C-alpha cells in the first residue's frame, strides 16, 4: 500500500525535497519507470 501511495505521489511530480519532508524515500529510477508506464506495486 505504501509503495502504491509513493507511485501516486510521483504522478503529481512532487519534488525530492517534498518527498523527504513526508519521510518517504523515493528511488529516482522507479519514479522514471512509473512515468514511462511500468506500473510497480
């Protein structure tokens, strides 16, 4: 579920600094993959 929320946040192009503010570490690679259509849950 947490990974799903991270992917949803990535959809809205939230900056890395805002992700750190929420205490969520987002892998830059998975963020790019999500935008390319590789849905990772």
